[in-house]
């Protein structure tokens, strides 16, 4: 399947790689009470407040990020943009992140990094999803939970030779 990705300069280019999902144990999210999502594109589109707790397990250092996320069309594709204020130990900074989204089926979102490399495949038909991404020596394991039409959560565990992080995010639709 050929997908369109948006580059930094706003130009479009073909993306050839596929994102993949794998079955992993859920972090703390069971399907009990999860809100099934049949149309993930409609569900994710819009503006969201974003609250993220960060834990550096090895350094026993907590952090938080408060900000916003927007998932919207940008030409022929969809783009996720987040911006927020990060406090992590003594570090304080405004941070940004951008991902490219495609929707090959009504219930599936394929998420790629800004440069088009695959990140993960999200399927929220049951209201929950688990994913894995291998990045050189690091392993990223994510769990997602749909709370209802206006809220969702994610939990990422990142392990590697030089890091052990947990990121817990809550998204609430801006109305």
C-alpha cells in the first residue's frame, strides 16, 4: 500500500514501510469498561489537552508535561502535533512532537515518525490496543485505552541499555 507522508517543509512524499502491531500484555488497561472505536480517524481528529507523567526509573526522577495535541488533515495526510511545557528534574523546556497518521481501515491508524519511519499500528476496535516498536537497542511498548468519545490514554514503557522510562498520557477533547 502506498501512503502519503508530510515532510518538514510541508511537501508530500510516498511512504513505503509498514507499521506493525504485536500482542503484548496490557500495562494496566483491561478491556473492561473500554470504549470500542469503529472509526478511529473520526475519533482521533481534533484538539486535545494533554497531561503526561514521566518516570525515569533508573534515576528515580519524575517529570510532567502539560500541553495540547492536535490531529488534523494537512493537505492529503493527517498530522499529530503536540506541544507542551516539560518539567523533568531541574530541566524546564517547551517541547514539540510530530507524527504522521494514515488510516488504511476504519478501525486502524498507522503512525509514523515525522521522517516517515514506521512507529506503530493502532487498532482500538475493542477500546484497547498494545503495540511495540524496536529502535536500535531500545524497546518501546505502548498500551492505549479509549475512555469514551472525548478521552483516551496511553502508557509507554521504554527500555534500553541507557534508559528505562515510563510515560503515562491522558488526552481530553477540547470542546
